[in-house]
């Protein structure tokens, strides 16, 4: 996890004309959303503190909100 997260923009997955060959180094899984899709907290690199959506089989890697906003929305949904 000490390796910096290498992405600054989204990485399209197979369902968006891209591929699933991307790195998630420097992230920590916060939760699984179903069907192999994960919420990942970036802990190293220039996007540290941001939550990204990791959908390797379809959508790819997509940037999301900062952790506070993600967590607040998650709490409100419970």
C-alpha cells in the first residue's frame, strides 16, 4: 500500500471500450457493492483521501467524492 496510486483520471473498463488492466496500488477497499465492484479509498498519491469506484468487469476505475462526503452519504443510506 506504500506504492502511490497511479491514476488521476478514470480508466475505462471493458464495458466502456477499455480494459481491466489497471493498478489499484495505494488503495484500501472500503466495501464491496456486489458483482465484484468495490469502493476504494486512495491512501497514497495525489488523490489521497478520495474514494474511487473499481468495477473491473464492466465500468473500470472511476473517481468519486472525498472520504468525508462518501462516508456521510453512506451513513445517510443506512
